């Protein structure tokens, strides 16, 4: 009898510990969604009431509506999926995972269309090809990072620890548009911290740092998936910086072809 009670107590304690650990990813999913809600609230989510217009003064293009809807759905699904894991509903989590794969593909497609379409739209406003190189290169790099993280997460879906970290890193990698200076959140942050302050990079790095601290606290070491995320994050920054510095002519020629 005492052995049975002891076993039950140990199992209950272990389950509680797992729940506390899983809540970290739920909290971080909500943290990632806050900039999305605040950044896109006035110009996308609440535009029927705010009267927000497209940057060219007309109604929002269909591809931007699709793009915003798909990315919003991705971050909302992340919250749902982490909630299911925290509630021990692994069965529903796996079923929704199939939808998640399809949604990830939709994110890549919708974002690719948006990157291509931003060039002629920006040039209509008088932007030069050279001025658009940083935007196109950084957005393309971010999209590649997202695709790599999701592909790795799907491949390692049976390795739970790696899977949930990679999905978090994938979501963190595409958060930057919410901080764009063309949106209220970005303009406010630029006013507070200066236009050249990379607030979005600090936010992303803080999220990755929180994951690293979580690893150390719970595992006594940083998980390999987190290490990979840190490496990919800095490699992306270095690539964009080097390309803009030494490949601006090539980038401008590419942007001109998208005109």
C-alpha cells in the first residue's frame, strides 16, 4: 500500500513538473503574439474601425490581407498548441500539427508574394532599388530561417524537447514586421529609443536568451536546438550585413528585376 502511494506521489510530482516546464512555452507564445497584436492592431486587425488605408492611399491589396491573416493564424495556432501541451492534450496537439505544417507552407508562400510585390509598390512611392535592398534581403533571410526551423521541427517531431524549441525559434524569427517603423508600434519605439536602435533584434535576442536561461534552469545546460537557434540568428545578421555592404550592386539589380 505504501509503495503504491509513493509511486502515485512521484508520478504526480513529475506530471506537475512537466506542466510547469510546458507553461514556459505557452507564456513565450503569448509574448510573441503581443507585438503582433499591438503592431498590426491599428492598421490590420482594427482597420474597419480605424479607417487605415494602404500605404498608397487605397484599399488593402488582397495579397496583404492574405499575408496578415496567415501569419496571425500561425501565431494563434502556436498559442493553441502550447496550451494543449500544457493541458496534456497531446492527441489534439498532434492532430492540429498537420494543420500547422500546411499553415507553415502558407506562411512561406504568402510572405514570398509580399516580398516580391513590395518592390513595385515601394517604387511607386519613389523608393530606389538600392534603398529596397536591405528590406528585401533581410525579409528573404528571415523567411529562409523560418522554413529551416519548421522543417527541422517537423523532422524531429518525436524528439519533444527539440521540436518545441524549434517551433518557438521559427515563430521568433518572423516577428520583425510587427516592429516596422511604418507601423505605430515601430514609430513609437523609434521615437523612444532612436530610429537606428535595432529594437526588434533586441526583442528577438531577449526571447532566445530567455530560452537559453530556461534550458540552464531546467536541464543544467543549453539544449542543442537552442544553440542552433542562436547560431542561425547571428549568421542571419552577419549575412544581411555582409550582403548589404558588399553585394548592394547585385541586390539592387535583383530588386530592379522585381520592379
